[in-house]
C-alpha cells in the first residue's frame, strides 16, 4: 500500500508541475506579446530565417554566377543592390549568405550550450571538489581572450562551416556553464528538490526533470543575445581570412571582399553591413523582451 501511495503522490506531483509549467509558459508568452519591440525583433528575425530557407527560390541570379560585363555596377533595376568586382549580384549573395551567417550563429550556440549545460549542471549540482576542478578549468579557458581563442581554433581546424561552428561553440561553453551553475546554486536547496530526494529520485532525474527546467530562464535570454554576438564574431573571422571563405557568400566574407573598393563602390560593404546590423538589432530587441517576460521584476 505504501508503494502505491508514493507512486500516486509522485504522479500527482508530476501532473501539478506540468500544469504549473504550462501556466508559466502561457504567462511568459502573454507578457512577450505585449512588448511591441520584442515582437518586431521576432518578426524581423523570422522573416530572415524564411528568406534564408527559401533563398534558392527567390534569388534573381545564382550566388556564384559571374558576369564580367556587369562588374562593379551600382544599384539598378536589374541588380537592386548592385554587383561586385566579379559581376555577381549582391542581392542574391546576401539572401543566400543568410544561410551561412544565421546557420553559424544558431548551430554554434546550440553546440556550445549543449556542452555548457552538461558542465554547468554537474558543477552546480554536485559542488565540492567537482565544482572546484570544473571552475578552475573554465578560469583557464576564460583567461584567454575570446577572439584570440577562436582565431587559434579556427586556424587549426581550417575554414568551412562545421569547423567555424566548432571554434565558435568552444568559446561559448565556459559562459554557459557559469551561468547555469549560478542558477542551479540558487535553487539547489529548494523544497521540491528535497521532496524529490525523499522519494528516492535518481540524481539524473533530479537534474534533468527538476533542476534544469527551473534554471533555463537566464539561458534563454543568453542564447538569444548570444546568436547576435556569434554572428558578429563569425563575420569577424571571415573578414580576417578564417571561417567561411569565398565564393561562399557569408556576410563577413562579403565585407572583406568589398573593403578594397569601399571608396569608389561603397555599396559592396554597405549592404552586407546593413544585413548584419539588422539581424543583430532584431535579436537584441527580442532578447530584451524575453528578459522582461521571463522575469517581470527586472522591468520595475
């Protein structure tokens, strides 16, 4: 009989937690919907994602299509953003390049967050010597300037989409781990964790089922902001000759290719720069709105 009661109580607790999470999600979405700035940022970012996915269908020209007779032309009816030094249509390269820039930002953040969550959860939950060892290793990693570390990793791995994502992801592991660890330390002694431990809940289940879901709020905001900063970092790597390289139309690589013509043909760097600026601005707007929605007290 005792086992049946514990099982039913456990089921009741899970049902209660599920309903509470659903109500919390609905509350967050309602608060986010009231923030016009965040909604505008979300709409802009979603439009960019849709354009990146559908780019082969909407490109007026091939992104690698060379036309020497139309080299370095300004914006016109035939080429609304002009052409580059090889006669390639800048507009087509921009919308196809969104695949690389947005893809690098999202994939590298997901990859870095995955490892950062594992490291941060272990350090925050177990504490003691485990926490000390992990934190000292993260101290060593963070003591190296982030850009320098990514340049070194990218130089060792070489150019390419996957290698660039790995280099950028490695630089974000330490920050994610520290953020999650701090969040876990705040909730580690909560009553619901003591209740879960009293019914012999395994450590894995406590971390995955109870601790992580209640620690994700700062990570969601950090992820949104992190995508924006990662896009800028990826563009910086491409600009200095690492990361994605021509003929692939990554926005940073387009900036690097156009810098030699910036005085006479500013449109070569203007439009890729605007694409990066609009993307980063929309993600920052969304991140600010998410921060206010997840923790309304911060707004007061």
